[in-house]
C-alpha cells in the first residue's frame, strides 16, 4: 500500500479550492472535498490509476469528475510513496 505525501503547493491548492466553493455553496464544497479525498485515497491501493504525462518527469494525472467539470490531481509515485504535487479544477484559468 502506497503512502500519500502532500507537497506544500498541493495543500495550498486544496485550501484554495475549498475556500472558493465554500463561498459559493457549502454543500457543494463538502461534496467536492469528499470526492477529491476519496480519489486520493484510491491512490494508496492503486497508485498507477492516473494517466502518465507525456514528458520525462514520471508525473501522473488523475481526472476526478465533478459536476459539469473535473478536478485534476497531479502526482508522482516514488518508492511506494504517492506525492500529491498539485490540484485544480479543469475550468480554472491556470495562466
């Protein structure tokens, strides 16, 4: 079973996502967080579930459907550790 490790940027991302949704709809925020954390928990038992990125970094992306969009969880698997690198909603402007 892999161990989940959160990078500081990912912690900031999850806080930002929660705060944004909470200000709009507290029920949606709770549901979204449950969906995200459930997907991350699956990485403990099936860490290869995310698609590999098409570069040399060994990063992977797990797409988590939610409503009309999806959350993207970017992570890397190293020595039985899953490092959560970043999270965002696919409709976010990430420029």
